[in-house]
């Protein structure tokens, strides 16, 4: 400890100073470093938790918009994606929840400008908050004229709740989902055909795979069961929340689901433009995360 004593001698002041030793200073620095190392992980976990809570709120609000749209449109669900192969797609695309095709191209304003697509789509009138389309833990951006602009969308919609412009897949266009329920109306979701609390509507999709508005779960191996045939087809879920992704479900609830298999989280490929199919035909036999996704996507037609 540092002490200062002052005495008066011969009309002047004389100071006697006793300061810290080098060892004492090193001990104090070490204690501060230990406390900081204990505190920083807690702060990091707190930040992750806060981001997860905000993401869940975004999911709930977006799914509420999805519900209100169906209520206002005679039970018909907004489309999960556009369908350029449909001869009537020009008329039908206006009913898709988004037409943005995400990539890292600075020439594609839908990546970073909400007015390029989001504000023109059917769900916007129900909640005019662009933040609900984006997970706070998604830090992807597009560099435009030297400026890094955050991308506007993290969420994708389950293809089986709306389809390509309402296509039920009977024409073979949904090659990995033939023979499965396509929910085109809210009433199509039921305990028998797909419990609303089990079928997801939106999920966080990773930034190097997100492209169109839909997320297509590869249903190969679900019915009949064949875990050795599990695969991903271009679309992979995000893992922003400590190896987990945000989901919202048809009953309105949202949750963060944690992945168990490292193959569900392969290395990021930032050099891709998200439409190259970098993970097409990505086989992951016996990946239990695929089993969970399939069970929360749709049900076989009966």
C-alpha cells in the first residue's frame, strides 16, 4: 500500500513516500486478469441469450403476420416461394411472401434494401418492421461502393407450407418431397395431417445457403424409414445461437433448436453467391438433425 507522510522541518515540508513494489503491482494485474477472464464468458453467454430472445420475438411476429394473412384470405396461405416454371407465375408471384433471391452480389438491391422487395410483399402490411425478417446474430453483409451493408433477410419459409406459387408438388417439381403433404390452407394443418405445434413455418437459414424465400427439406429416408439416405439439398439451417437455429411453428410458438451432428454445420463458403448449390446432394447418412427436420416439415400423404 502507498503511504505519504508530511513533516515540517526548518520551515519547509519533507515528504516520506512509500509506494507499491513491482511484485505487488504484478499481483494486482494478475487478479484483474483473472476476474476479466471469469467475466467475459458470462458476458458472451448473456449476449448470445439476448440475441436468441430477440430472434424468437422476430419469429413470433413474422408467424403472426402469416396467420393474419390466412385469416384475411379465406384460409389460403401465402406462398413460400415464386415458381418461374409455372406458366402463370407472373400473376401468382405477387402472393409469395418474398421474391428476394439472396446472394452477395452488390448489384442485387434486394440483399440490402427493404424497399427492393420486403415492403412490396403480402406480409408487410401486417407488421411494417423490417427487423423481424432478420436474426440479430446474422452479421452477413454486402459491400456496395466500399460500404458494408447488412443483408435484410435471415428467415426462410418451409416450402411445404405454401409451395412454389401454391404448387402442391404433384407435377414432380418438388423432387425430394413427392408423396408428402403440401399445406396450402391453414386448415390443412391438423393432428392427422401435421400438428400445428410440430410443423415449422420459418427458420434461420445460414448466410451462404439462403437464396429464394423457401427452405426445402429433403424428405428422402423419412417414409419408408431409411436413415442411410438422409441428405441436404442446397438449403442448410443456420447455427447462429451456439450450434442452434431459430424456428417458428404453425401454432404461433417459436424456439431455438440445437443441432447435434457436426455435419449439419459444415464450413461456411463465403466465396459462393448462395445460388451455386455448393451443398447440393450433400449426403449425411444417419444425421439425427435431418430426422428432426423431416419430422417438423410435413407428413406423408395418406
